[in-house]
C-alpha cells in the first residue's frame, strides 16, 4: 500500500523546496544587502579605532 493521496501531497510540500522557489529571485538582493552590511559594520569598527589613535 502507498500513502493516501493527501499524505503524499503534504509530504511533497513539507520539504524546503517551496522556500527556495520563493527566495531564488531575491538571491542577488540578499547578496547585495550582505555586502553592504559587511562594509557598514567594518566602518562601525574602524571609526572608534581611528578615533583612539588620533
């Protein structure tokens, strides 16, 4: 015996495939946000160090 039809559908949708499908078009946006966030945090760390040295 196999799974009833509704159980098979729920099992198929319970994987993370639907999340990847939604986030795939936004991948470049997340990359850009990550790069910008890195440089902003680097600046936030560099300013106090520069101020202490001056």
